[in-house]
């Protein structure tokens, strides 16, 4: 057995009991924010995660694999390389994460230089997936959540969207970037939610709204503010959303409305949602299509404002109403 496989094996301990729940690889990817392709690569290259095989040949994984994978995602978000952390022992992984927590954050620039976003756009144009992810992870570690989203992610998405509209880039570039950024934001959020102890917030978009990156940004900001979260994604029926909120006793619902969905129809759906939710549950809306807050609907106009809202919520303070 190779040293890497031995290290990974020692971190997993004894064979899992047969009574433990198992996850298909797709469910494991959703639970950890790590793409299926990446999990398969790690299995082949580093010997972790280790699957069991159903008679059908499908991979399944013990649910106890999830916490370690989330810790690995946290180490990757801090700038460590996969070869350094995936096969590391639990003790070595603890040391890496503890060292990062003890290191003072460097002084941060007030804003991103245009050349930085242009450089990221060039990586998108060449489909340099690994270099793009490495650059974004480094910026995350250096800038912090709100500044990372405001000065890297949002400008990059806008630049690529404009390049697609002008014919400079194709829709394949926009889809590539959206998937890459979505995977990264999900991984970062799950790592933060692992430590969060604040109120439970449900994240969703209204029926017909299929743009989800704005919602992922909002979920990441609120996770960094200390809120626990349940991310439901896009295009959710109001009845299903309100039933879930009641079932899990959520404290708040966060809705993202894109520019493409702006208008009376989405505003009417938002009012319907407010009427259907228990009065104790806060409803916050953001995005370029969000209406002015009124009638028990709180609106945030920026990620920085959402960060402030979330921190007040996590501390048990009443966010200021408009």
C-alpha cells in the first residue's frame, strides 16, 4: 500500500458498520460541494474517498465520509493543494487548518484592479479550469467573503456576460464559468456552515427563476455571518417552500431575484410568499430584480448590506426594517 493510501486509510479508522447510511456519489457531491469528477479523481490518485460497490456496480460512500471531505474543501479554500490535504492524516489536516486560523489576515486593498478581473477573464477564454480555480481560491483567502464576491466574482461574471453579448466569447464560456464558480461557492459555503451556530435560513428562488449564482453568493455571505443554512436552489414552488420552512422551524427565507425576472410577476409571487409564511419568519430579498422592501419583506441592495443584515440576525438582533 502506498504511503498516501496508508495515510488516508488511517484517517478513516475501522471499517464502517453496515448499519451506517450510504450515499451515492452524486449525493456525496451535493453534501460536500465537491464535484463528482473531482471525487473520482481523488479516489484514483490519492485513495480517498473509498467507495463500496453495489451489485449494480454503482459507488456508495459511508455518510461519515462527509465531515472529512468538508474539512478538505476548507483546506483547499485556504490555498492548500489537493495532493497535500486529501491523503493527509486527521492530525496533519488539523494542523493545516489550525495554522490558517492563527495567521493574521493580510491588509486588503480597497478594490480589485481591473487587470485582475481581465486576467481571470482570459483564463475563462482559454478554459483553464485549474488555474481559474486556484486564482479564485487565493483571492477568497486574501480578500474575505464580501470583498471577494464584490471585487472578483461579480465583476468577472459581468465581464464574461458582456463579452458573450458582444460576440467576443461564446455561451460555452459563460456556462463554463457559471459551473466553475457555482462549484466553488458551494464548497466554501458548506465549509462555513459546518461551524455556523446561528439562526437557520432557507435559500431559494421564486417559481420561474432559474438564475442561481446570485442566490449562492447570498448564501455564502450569510454563512460567513454565522447563519446556518438550507440551500434549495432555483425555481421552487411557493407551497413547497413554505411547508419546508414550517417543518424545520426556519428563522428566515432569503430570495434572490435576477434582472431577467424583474417586474410585477415576481413581485406578486414575493407577496404571496410573505402571506404564506409564518409571521415570525423573516423574508429578505436581494438581487437586481428585487422590489423595494415593504409589507414584511426586507430588501437588501448589496452583499455588504446583506452581510450586516445576517450578522444582526445571527446575534439575535432585529434587522432594521425599511
